């Protein structure tokens, strides 16, 4: 299955009193590059998310965002700082005795004073939190992969169409190549006739020169290799693996063979075909840059 390296997936769930949001997005990258945005208190999730994704995403610059909100207030408890509260009470009553004030001290007076309450962060089990986040991450990943695969199907259709076009061009080169040698032989014969007038022409010499020309301009090996590359390309498209790197290498071989044909060809028609060929190869190469 061909997959694009561009994708997005999102999952928002309420699990065990927590609202968890996980977002996964990616863009093109030669290798697997991971980054995460997680709440500071849950920093340990970053490495777990990286390990979770590494086995499922082989290439791309992947960014994961996580937010966790404790909707039931489970993340902290509040306690009265009794020693400080007692200190305030003793100090106020002492002042009351010294200054002769009326003792109207109430609880409502104390809660306005600083440091009366302690907010204690509850200890959370990291594995419990991770298991909850993982549920949302799996759903986000499924959506992310589905988007990549949908894009991949479109890319594959375009590439297969261009491969068929390249195959037709290669056949045209094969058909044209023998004609070029024959045209050269005929030009050579006509030139000798013009130079020698009625003198006897060495037919064997013409055949030899034509054979040398044919050997120099022959592109049989290149066209055979191009057909083989097309076959290999289609096989890779059929495989269920991540094949982006292999396709990238193979398209370089396409370019190498087409360049060789262009440099050998001494025929305007073949050169035109090579220009078309290289254009299609370049369009495939651009698509490959976004394949996982």
C-alpha cells in the first residue's frame, strides 16, 4: 500500500475523568523525525509516543500534540495549613489582649489570609495515564494512516499512468533506432556516389561504416533496462511495504538510462522522445518525494 508522507489524524476522548486530545500531523522528510507537544507534568509521554509511532510510521516529519484536562478535579486536593492558621489565630488574639479589642474572629476572616491553604498535586500512575492516552493515540493514528493511504492511492494512479506513457516512449525509441542506422547507411552511400561519380563503390566499406555507427548509437541495452525498471517499479507499487526510498533510487536509474539514450542518439526524433521521457520521469520523481 502506497502512503503519502503528508497526513493528519485527531482523537478527543473522555477516559476515567480525563479529557484527552491527541493530534498527529506529518509532512515530507527523508527520514523519520519526531517531535511532541505535551503538558509539562506529562513529559514522560513524549518518549512513549515516539516508540508507539516508530513501528508504524517509517518516514516523515511527525508532530504529535497532546492535551489532558482533569474534568473531575482529580489532579489535586486542597488542605488547610493548620500550623499557619493556628499561628494567625494566636497572633490576632494576642493583639486583641494587648490592644483591648473586641474578639470577633471568624473562619471567614482566616480564609482571606495568605498561605492558609495547601494545594497538593495528587500522584498519578504514569502507566495508567499512558494507557489512557494510548487509546486516543491509536484512534488518531488510524485516522492519520487512512488519510495517508487515501493520498497514496491518488499518487499511485498518477504514477502508473506515467509509467505506461514511459513504456510507450521506450517502444518508440526501439522502433526508431534501426531506422536511424539505415538512414545513415543511405546518406553515406549517396555521399560516396556524389564524390566518386561513376566509380565503383565499396559496398563492404559502407556496411562496415554503418555497423560502426550502429554500435556507437545503439540504445538496446538502455531500453531493455528501462523496461526492467518499469517492471520493478510496478512490483514495488504492489508491495505492502514502505517503498519510498527504493522508488527514489529506482527513479535515478530511469534518469541515467534516458540521459544515455539522449547522449547516444544522433537523431532528432529520438531526442524529442527523450525530452518527453525525462519530463515524465521528473513528474514521477516529484511524486516519490512525498511517498513514505
